[in-house]
C-alpha cells in the first residue's frame, strides 16, 4: 500500500455499483469520492457517450488512461474506475500496490441495475448480451488486479458499502 493515493480503488463491470457504493463508502469514511469517468468528462468537456460518438473508443481509452494515472497519484479518497479501465496494461501496472476491491456482479443484477443502458455506449443495442460478453471477457482481469472481492448480487448499495468499508478499516493488505 502506497503512503499516498486512494484509500480504496473500486473496479468491476458496469452495473456493479462502483459509483453508488463508492459515494457511500467515501461518506462513511469522511473522504472525497472520485470516478474516472467524471475526470474524463471534465477534461474533454463532454459526456462519455459524446466522446464515443465524436472521437471513438480509442480516444476515450487514451483519456481514461491519463485520468486513472492522475487520480491514482493525487486522489486520497475513494476512487472508482470505469469498467474498461483495467484492460489497459499500463493501468494494471499502476494499480499494483493500491488497495483494489473488485465489486463482483452477475448478469441478472447487472442488467437490472443498468436498465436500458442509455448512458453506456458499449451496451447499446443489446444490453443483456453485451453485459454477458463483457463479464465473460473481463472477470478474470478484475480478479487479477484486485486483492479483495465483494459479491454484490442481491445486496443493496448500503450493504455492499458496509462490506467495502470493512475491508478498508480492517486494513486489508494492499
Ligand atoms: C465502460 C464503462 C463505463 C464508461 C464507458 C466504458 C466499459 O463506466 O467508462 O462507458 O468499458 O465498461 P462505468 O463502469 O462506471 O459504467
């Protein structure tokens, strides 16, 4: 665990609850919450969907890589990464040494939580099918970067937040 940097970094798929849970955990710990999608949107001056449409996914990933690097170096609260951020090898290297928690979600709960998925360009067209594909492809990557796994299926956001908080407060190794 590095001396500086986030108290905890949340990773996981769209619909895992990273943002909702992250805000609750930050509140409980009395620290700030930051989501790398917000950093990207601020930097670009437009939404993630607009970046995908105007500039393409590769450009979004470049902005995301920079947003993650800056946030890991400077944010000391709770940090949530966009669902695809861990696909980048440089990002995975940067995560080494941080306390990373994987919020695991199954297909049914993820599909319910994202609903029609209108703000998530990667899901458009076939929300359930795309989530299944992304979960299949990415679950091993989330497992590889995280020291802790919290299963979120069937749990409310406050219940998941309490489990994450326990990991942070137990000082679970990073
Ligand atoms: C993405 C997840 C989104 C956002 C973008 C791409 C992904 O973030 O970064 O739409 O590739 O899984 P959330 O996981 O916060 O929805």
